[in-house]
C-alpha cells in the first residue's frame, strides 16, 4: 500500500461559508435594501472614533 501525502499548496482562496460574509453582501451591492442599510451602519461603526487604533 502506498499512502500519498496531502497535496502541496492547499486552498488558494478562503471559501466563504455564509452569504452574510461574502463581499457583495457586506457592501450591500447585491440589491437588497436591508443589506444596503446594514452595510451603511457597518461602515458607520467602522468609522467611529472608538474603533480606530491609537
């Protein structure tokens, strides 16, 4: 019996398991109004003064 090792290199891109983590959903670009609104609030939260490193 010959056991081969794992293939070299591995996965090149990380797979996204949920729609909520896909870039289009995060940016609100896929057309859903609620996703656009969530993206707006997500951006506001990221831009808050308390979220920036000193």
